[in-house]
């Protein structure tokens, strides 16, 4: 298999994370039931765990002797930090599925209908309230993993403190900036002609802020801990960070494609919701550039219509494909991978470097 080593590595990491989750004492502090269920539900479901994997692979690239299992608490912290962004993102997008199950806010909505006897409106609000609080708890728990690691491995304390500072200032600011742009574009560029005036770089920058930033941090954290330095401008740290950053853009470009032409059973989340939410993607931009007046009118009528039928979604999907939007975005994702790979040139060959190269290819080649 093309990605056999990568999938074996990811599978092993998945098992270790779930094992850590079962042993975590903090879970007993997650009360009441709604918070416990909401904070842990995504973590119990099968996932790719790509961000903690990048952290561990970057660490292994620069220190082949590093005991990877020792670094698992930080890896788990990164996964938890990513998870709270998913919980909040699901609320913003009003998605109903994540990793093959109900999203946190939808799960709590259904639970409160049955267990608390709330009416539909109350249950919807309750579900969103609990999801917001669960995300807050996940972020706090993520930082605790960093702190606990530093207290038990004092040789890394200085680096961990610098990483926490970076995560809770620059990284979170950029993530929220990207999320705001994503929401803003869906409103500001409702008018198709106005959207056609946007520069592609603005969309790509938004994707980088939403996704590339945390991938960059994951690689930076692994590399800096491997070298035990808080000088994040050290050449090998910069190289791995930039590599992961560009791969993160490719990941999100492919995610946009899968959000339109993927299979819900494989993805574990809704397909077509991006069209209903009016997400402004490079797929849509390229298709509109190639569309005639009639095709533009059809796209304009359906994209952003939260009540669009499945048939209308299929019609727009077909147009986005026929007008070259999907193929263009696939090639754009490949372009970012090709730009990323040279950053590994001066990184010594190892099993971890091989894994990173496989991961890079998987970013634009994946179907889930």
C-alpha cells in the first residue's frame, strides 16, 4: 500500500491516545453528565489524529533517540486543542455529523429533548450552550497536558512554557481570524459578481489561518522539543514548520473537495453542507469564472440556500465539477505539496522523514 507505513503509525497513535483517555484522572472532574459526554465524545470516536502525528514525526526527525511515548501527553494536548475548534466550528456551520456520529451540539439537543423534556427551541439552544462550554473545557484540558508534561520532564520546562505562550496568543488568534473570515466571506460575497472580484490568495490565506496554522504549530512543537530549544528560528525548526504549514493548506483544499464530492459514510460528516452554508472556496471561484450566465444563475440560486434540496445540491456539484472547479483545486493542493517538500531537503533521512513525505502526499490524495 502507498501509505502503509503512515497508516500503521496513525493506527498505533490512535490506540495510544484512546488508552491514555481511559487512564485520564481529569475525566472524573468533568461534571455533570452533559459536559463529560460532550468533552470526550469526539475523542472516543475513530479519527486520523494527524496533528499529534505531525508533532511526533517532526520530533522523531530531529532526535532519533527521543522516547516517542514520553511525548504522548503533548501529542494528546495538541489533539485536544484541535478538538475544541471542531466543536465550535460545528456550531458555526450547524453541522449534524462529525466522525460518524452526532456533533456535540446536536447530541446534547437530542439528549435534552428526551431527558429534560425541553421543547425544540429550548433543546437547540441548550445543545449549543453545552457545546460552547465543552469546547472551553477541552482547551483548558489541552493546556493541562502541556503543563503536566513539563512538571514531570523538567528539562523541557522552558520550551513548553514558550509553546504554551505561542499557542495561547499567536496560534489561537490566527485560528479565530481564519474562522471569522470564513463566516464573513459567506455573507459579504453572497453576490456572485462581488465574489468574482476576490483574489484567490485571500481564500488560500483564510484556509491557512483555519488549518495550516495548527499544523505548523504541531511541527514546530515537535521539532523544538526534540532540540530542547525555545529558539523557534532555528533552521530545522523553521523548515519543518513551513513544510507542515503548506501541507496544511493542501489538506484544507482537499477537505473542500471532499465536502462536495466525498461520501458521507467514509467522511463521517455531512456532504453538501458547504454548498448550503455558502462557503467561499477556490472550487466555487474557479467554476464561476468558467460559467456562462445561465450556469452562474443556477449556482447563485443554490449556493448559500440553507433549504436547498438534495437534488439542487447534486446539480451544483455537477456544475462545479464540469466547470473545472474541483480539478483546479486538486492541482492547487498538489502545488502546495510540491512547494512543501523542498523544506525537508536538509532534514536527515529517517523513518520519520519517510512518514512525513507519505503524510504530505496523503494530504491531497486522501478520500477521508
